[in-house]
């Protein structure tokens, strides 16, 4: 069984599902129009990865004809990858005493990564469900032909 565990752990982090989405993020700062109040809306495309951590796999024999592979459920892997070529700024309102484009862009990118949690266009439950399904398919693709006449059973840990 250590051969199977080693084979799966070599991959370590297995991305099984990605979603690319477009989002709109309004930014505003300051209180006095034209003097300190600035605002803009940033549009961007981002990709989010979901998958399983294969270092947490458990492999056990069940009798002489079955091997059970227990996987952790899928999670979000890393943070959203924002496509820098997709970023567009609209409705820019500048302020005389409060305008630093570099800081504004950096802050907007950080907020865009946080936007994932509140973004209604991303169905996280469906993303994790699909990621689990693909993880099971991939484990079967990797292992089904490895052991003659032995059934590979994939289960998820609770």
C-alpha cells in the first residue's frame, strides 16, 4: 500500500476543478468631493482553483480484492489568480489631495482577492462538489490499471 500512497503523495496538491469569473469591485475613499474623495470601479477576470491535498490520503486493503483510498474533501487551493491583462478601471473620480494610483491599484487587487468570499456569481458548494467528483475520477485513472483484478474504492473523509 505504501506504493499507492507514494504515487498519490508525489502529486501533493491536486487541482481538480477551476472556475474563471468576472467581477466588479467599486472602490471609494475620502469624504469631500474633488478634494479628498476619490473612487473608481475595477473590473477583472480571475481564476480560482479547488482540489485535494494528497499528502492527507489514507490507503488500506480490504480483503484480497479491494483497496480503499480515503481522500480529504476538496478545498480552495491558494488565492484567486487575477489576470492583470483583464483589469479595467471605470468611473474614475479623482481627488486633488488624495490620489496615488499605485497604492489604489494595490489595495484594489487585495480587495479583489477578498471579494471571492462575498461574490454571488461563484457557487462554492457546486465548485467543491465538482472538485470532489473529479478527484475521485483522477484517482481511478491513476490506480485502476495498477493492480490487476483489485477494485479501487475511493471514499472521502468526513
